[in-house]
C-alpha cells in the first residue's frame, strides 16, 4: 500500500491490521497524528513499514517486536519512523527483528541510550538516530554508526552520526543496487572506492558499470515492444540518472552531498520519466 506524500491527515486507522497479506505499508510524508496502532503487529507478511515525516506521538508499540502470544513482524526489513514526535526509550526488542536492513529513528524525542540488542541486527546496513534526545551511549553505538564501506568518511574521524552521514550511506546503497558491486570488494583498495568507480564511468561509460541483469529483456518486454534496443536505451538512461543521484549523495564532504529530500524528488522525477517513455 503506497500512500507516500498524499496530504493524509488524522490517525492511522487500526483496521489496517486486518490486511493480513500486506507486504508494504508506506504512509510517509503526510500529516498523520496520534500513535502507531498496535494492530500493525498483525501484518505478519509486512516487509516495509514507512511512517516517517508525520506528526505521530507516543511510544513504538511493543507488539511490533513480538512477545507471547504475539508473534511480531519478523519479516520486516525496512522500518522508517523518522521525523515524528515519538517518545520514550528506544526499545530493546527491536533487536528481535532479525530481518531489518534499514532502521530510521531520527528526529524524534527518544531518551536514554541505544540498546545493546541492536547489535544483533546482522543484516542492518542503514541506521539513524540523528537529532534525537539520547543522553547516553551504549557500547554498541560505534558499531551501529555504520558498516565498513557504507559509513560516511567523517565517522572514521570520530564525528557523531548525522543526517548527512545517512545520505552518504543511502548513496552507496543506490550505487550497489544498480551496479551489483559491494563497496567492500577487494578491487576497491586504498585510494579507490565504489563512488569513484561509478563517478569515473558516468555518463559515457555507464554501460560498463551497470548491472547487466537490469538490462536484459524479459518475455513481457518482448510482448510490449518490437524494439528491444529502444527499451534497453530507456533503461540505461533511467539507471544513469539514478547513479548520478547516488554519486551526488556519496561525496566525501558532507557539505557537498545532495539533501535527502532533493534526492527523493530526483528519484521520483526519474521514475515518472521512465514510466512515460515505456
């Protein structure tokens, strides 16, 4: 269910918990109020929950993490709760959500410290608690600021986590998704990295770094167009735009990086252009 940026108001209806087969619930960038309904814990197939950029209050419902007889959202891979007015402590049960890859808690009013249990999230590649009201730091904080290859360069100098650091990680993830190259590969030795690898190829040699699986023509494509080369060129143009956004987000200096809202706008523009051309 994609309802991102639709000027939605009032509270999130608890009836959403009846949609048992729902895998994506995206309600971000609206003006929703009230608390996160505990009924969301009934969505056992949910993989993405995005309620960021709203005016939600209260604590994160413990049912999401699960406790007997409640199972919890064990399939959840992306949890975005940033830019709300959520309060209380960051719950330790978040460490039970072993499938999480992205955890966004930034710009809320959480207090206390980052629970040690978050260190159990072995698949986590993006984590942010920037601009919260945390007063203590756990020993797991250094490990959670970022994974090697994905963490912003300034973190290696001891700087605190920041929104611009998250932008850097987001840019690296974009580059990885569309090149099928991990930033930790041996090829990226000292003096080289995934950012430079892509930047040097754009735009004329983009075809050399794009994941070729993204350019293959499927049976559906053959049924929709007689000109396979035409659709291939459209895909290349689309991916080049996305890679340019990834490069802009993963600049070495925080001040040189694209703002995350601008990156989102550019991605939406790219999507719309590709849809119109298809």
